[in-house]
């Protein structure tokens, strides 16, 4: 069968490449055409747009790039029509992909969406757009199944791909001695700082993390450097701080850390799955915060707490972060009962997420669904 995939960011390229591997197993005659990146290109098929040509982040950047976005949208629609795929698979990237879905389903294409837009955070009206224009939604967070059922729209949870990534990371663990030697670290216990993958997150969150270093003599603070961020950018904030930084080694860092301070996002879930007690923070520009707080719906903002629907890790938002981070780290490191309760909840989280193999289950379900649709239609 013929598949047209659209992934507009680096994370989508990773998900897309893994899904393509699964589809080739479930459908040996699979053919691919896609918006994606280097990882998807390595799986074969035809790359028609690289995500570097399509990715636009942030409200003002979107406004200034409307012509570029519209051009990519027009090209994509024409390319889908010319290719006539058996299924259009949209991966995350909601601003672009939901508009493509609104074109594709009325045009007669089967529309599959993988990784739901965070409609449960804000703008829940988008659920109706999804229900009307997406034939099958696959989600990666268990609670999203119940959320969508409130709107009479069944979705499928086939597992979370982070479980697969963490299992793979554990399998390649070279041990603490090798990690420290490779990065010039001594044998002090490590506190990991995961400040996000985007410049805006790092700008607001990393300085807050660095303020607590002097409170913890005897510990080594190590930043997980994001692949797309230069060492020079981090240097703007680290200055004379007694901190190290390692790039492209986030999982190795977590496997050797005794605690972590983590910017809200996927990293909170990764940290928990590696069994590292953490404190979660988030800070943004003041105007963004004041506007956003009127629209954000969930009672938690970290994935760990959202999935388990209770406060497992402390969430610190926006103000007076220095003292709060320090207090929480002291509690994590010095209160053994508190630490063990958190780790016990991590085990419950791991059970809630299910077993590895998400991509292969996803691919198998997609192939079965399309086959059933073709038979009935």
C-alpha cells in the first residue's frame, strides 16, 4: 500500500522513521512519500520536503512566515492528490497537520493521526475538528483515551514510544565509570539539569536551575545539552557557575544521576522512566504567562502527574523558583521516605504506560484498519 506521511519537526522525523520500519514489517509492499527528515529518508521512499524547510515555531515567527507556510500547504495538497495514497499519516505538528486533515478527508483520503494535539490543555474545540476530519487517532498518553470519549470519539492507545527509547538506552548503558571518564567528571554524585530543547525554554529555565548549585556542595551539576543548541548559547547563562555540560548524552546522564531538575515536557517522563527523582519547573516570558494562565486547563503540567492523575513530582511554575528548587532537591536527597514513595509511583507509571513495541503495534493496527476500510469501501 501507499503511505503519505507528514512530520514537521525533528521529533516527528524520529517517530516517522520508526513507524516506517514497523509498516515495512506489517506491509512488505509499503511505499512511502513524505514530509520529514534524514531519519525517515534513511528508511527509503521519497522525501519531498525536509522539516528544516517547514518548521516554524512561535506566534510571531508564524505571523512573519505566513507566505512560506501557505506555500508549503498548497504544495502538500497538490502532492497528496498526485500521489493518491491509501492512507495519509499525520504525525504531531498540529498547526499544519490539522489543516491538511480538513482538506484530505473531504477529498476522499483516509486520514490517520499519530500523537494527538494537546487539545486537553487548551482550545478543546479542536476535538470537533479532529472528529470530523480524522478517521483514526492514535494517542501516546493513556488518559487521552478517556478524554476523547467525553466527546464520543474513540481513539487508540498502542503504547508510548518513550518506553521503547528508554529500554534501548538502558541496553547501551556503558556504566558510570566510562560515562564520567568520557566527560571528565569526578566521582561526585550527579544532579542532572534538563533545561529544555528550545532556546526560549533554556533562556528562562536554566538560570533558575543554576542558582541552587552552591546549596549542594559535594554534588556535581551536569546540564543535558540539547543537540540543536550550541555550546556558546549555554555559555551565555552558565558564566562562572560550577557546572558541566554533556551533549547528545541525555539518557547516559540520567542513568548516572541521583536527582534531576527538569523543564516540563517529554523529559519529565524520560527522567521518571529512568528512575531518577525529579523536581519539575517551568518559566516563560511574563506576558506569555499572563495570557496563557487564562486558557490552560489541566490541574498538572508535568506528564508524570498527568498520567497518574496525582502529584507524584513537585511542579514549580514561574515565580520564586530559586528557593523552591533548592527546598525540593534537599527533600529528594535527604528524605529517604519521600524519595522511595516517588520511586514507587514511578513503577506504577511504568506499568500504566504498557510494554515496549509501540511502533510495531501502531503499524499493525494501521495496516489492519486500512485493509478493513478497503474491503468495506
